[in-house]
C-alpha cells in the first residue's frame, strides 16, 4: 500500500479500472416519479380469501391461514386496538377502516376489534356496514392488511363487531 492512499480508495480504484465516465452530454435515466410507480402493477398478487357468511356470523381467512380462525373465534388473542364505526355512512366507514388497518400494522400480528353495529336502527333492520364488512376486509386495498377476520364473541359485541387479525409488515 502506498503512503497517503487509503485502502478504500485503492479498492475503489481496482473496481473502476477500465470504466470510463459518461460524457457530459449523455442522456441519463431519471428515477421513477411517485405517480409513475403508482400506475405500475404490483409485483406481488393480493391475497385470496376464503369467506363464509351465514347471514349472522361472518368469517374469512387468507388461503393458508385457516388455523388462525380458531384463535379468533375463541378470543385467545389480546385486542390491540378498537375502532367504532357506529353511525358512519358506508363510504366514510370504509375510508376510516382502511386508514385504521394501515396504522394497526406493526412488526407482529395484531388483533383489532371493528365495531360496526348490528343495524337495528337501520332501514329494514339490517346493518349496511355489517353486510359490507366481509367484502371490504377480503378485497383490495384492505386485503393486504388482513390475515383473517371473524364475528366477535358476545362480550365484545357479538354480531355487531368483527375481530380482525392484522398482517405484520413484511
């Protein structure tokens, strides 16, 4: 090693042997903009869900995660957070739920409780949010945040709430 030269410069010099710098007039490729990358299709496919709805109780799981449903049904996991969507219009509730699920994700799986109400005060006595919940949770864009979901036990709201197991960041 020569005096005055650091090892890193020497190593870089070996890498750079024979490499010529670009001419000043050469066209350079710009990094993709946020808009361009948003239009590009995702590299990974969104998860597929197996959903069961008997008109009162609803549950669903990503294909391959059925074993987690048992833990949800039996309330074996601690509830990390809760969102109450009572009185919300469907569009407002969907947006709030999407934001809530994004924020609930972390390093580990987390169980959240989504209270949507039973719909007893809705026209026809049938809850709009309750009917939409399974579709929202198992379809894009929310599906990427969800591992599985199931109607809650009576002590957490029964048919007026859903347990959602949120996927960890990968």
